[in-house]
C-alpha cells in the first residue's frame, strides 16, 4: 500500500547511494562533511523548524545529484503543516504523509526507507527494540536513505538542539514577525564526533533557514583636524612650547 502510494506521486526513481557535492548553507557548519550523508540519521531535538530545515537540506542534496523530483515522507507527524513544509523548501507534490502508522509502524517505515530518499520521523513512535533498529538501519544503508527524526534516534550520526530561541520583529505589542533567531548546537558520534554551534534564522523571513549575518561595526566619523597652538612664554623667559588639544 505504501509502495503504491509512493509510485502514485509520479516521482523519478533516484539513483540510490549518491548525493550532490556539498554546498555551503546555513546548516553546513553543523553537519559532518557539510551535509547529511546517504544512509545516515540525524536528530532534531524536538524542534519542528529544525527538522524541516534538515529534511529540505537532504532533499536539495539529492536533487543536486540529478535525481529529478526527490520524494520525501513524514511518519508520525500529524502536526506537520503543509505551508511550513513548503516554506522550508520541501516540494509538497513529492511528499507523503503517514500521520498514524499504527501498530505496524516498523513495516510502514521499512517500506518508506526503500521508496523515498528522505524520511522524517515523529517523536511519538513506540519504543524500538534493538533488532528492529538494526533492521531499519540496514535498510537505510542499503538504499542510501536519509532519516531525520524529530526526537531522539538510536545511532543518529549527528544530534542537533536549539539551545536558545527568540522571535524578532514585534515590538511594544505591534509589528510583523521577522523570524525566529536561534542558536543551534550539534554533537556527533563515531567519525563525526565533535561539537559545533551556529546562530541562525529558523525560520527566516521567507520561511527557510538562514545564517545570521554579523552586525556591521560602526566606524566613527573623523573629527575636525586639531592644529597646534603656541603657548605664551612664561614670566622668566622660558622658550615657547607647543601643545595640542
């Protein structure tokens, strides 16, 4: 059923196991090698805008590899809005929502990992036995699928967390929201071990993630030229001195 639904989206079948060359983006400094590699997983720390930004980044990387229309799927994310997904950069025509996968969620997730290059997973799925996780991880590696989890995910190559967030634009109770300014921290495991952080707009004014540009440094304007003025000789005939003020 899931396979037929995915085929019904009219997506071009991707060449599995490859992505485009890394392109500098707002999340590049937080990801191992500047991107989410095929067959790996990332955890978004419970932040939906961050989840969408990671998914959009993975979809864009697959698109740069010449996969045509890149399919993606969201499992267990009934709160995921279509407008937010589109603003983040996801093609709604290539997306598949499975809001409630039910008790057979491992089978549903397995089918999606085989069918689309990018899968988003919600935080409400039941606890995963080790044998189920190993089977899903093997499917990921075999098909080169990127999995982005809203919450924790066993074996995630990188874990990102929004450690500080504030909406900007509304002042004194009126005005328009410009975007949400956040600080994102990332930690990795294995070959990606380490930590990093970045200040981002998430989302920015256009709904997408963007780097926070440093504020320009104000350079003071030059003052009037100061000219030396003579000091009168003292009462005992000292030589004239010069002073600048």
